[in-house]
């Protein structure tokens, strides 16, 4: 099953993003089989990120929720909250090139 994880970052935590970015990217790279797409969200290009969006493949919602537990951004307090939603892809047989 596919899930969307929508993270909201703490506004006062940009220093954590900078400090943990390399560890976060390495962590994501090790989990590409489960975390299919990941990236930051901004109100406008060039502004600081306000959160992130992931597409996660998991057996169930509990597994999707567990997917971010050891992420350095989560562990070090960058993330304020996360929303986990089941995603029904409109064209399931069509690959999504990014």
C-alpha cells in the first residue's frame, strides 16, 4: 500500500535542518525501497522549508507510521508534526517519473 506522509517543521528549527541534513539524506538513501519519494516543501522557491512530503510503501498504516521513527530530522526535533494518509493513486499502472 502507498501512504503520504506530510511533515510540518518547527519554525525555529532551521539550524537543526542544517546540522542534520547529511545524516538525513544518508538515512533516506538506505530506505529507498520503502520511502519511494521524499522532498522538502516551501511556500516559494528560495524560502526555507516548512516541512516535507514522502510517498511510502508499507504493509499497513502502522508500518508507515514507524517509517520515520529513526530519521535524524525526527530524532533531533526538526519535525513539529506528521500526518499519515493512505494514498489511492489515480493511475496505479502508470509509473510516476520524478
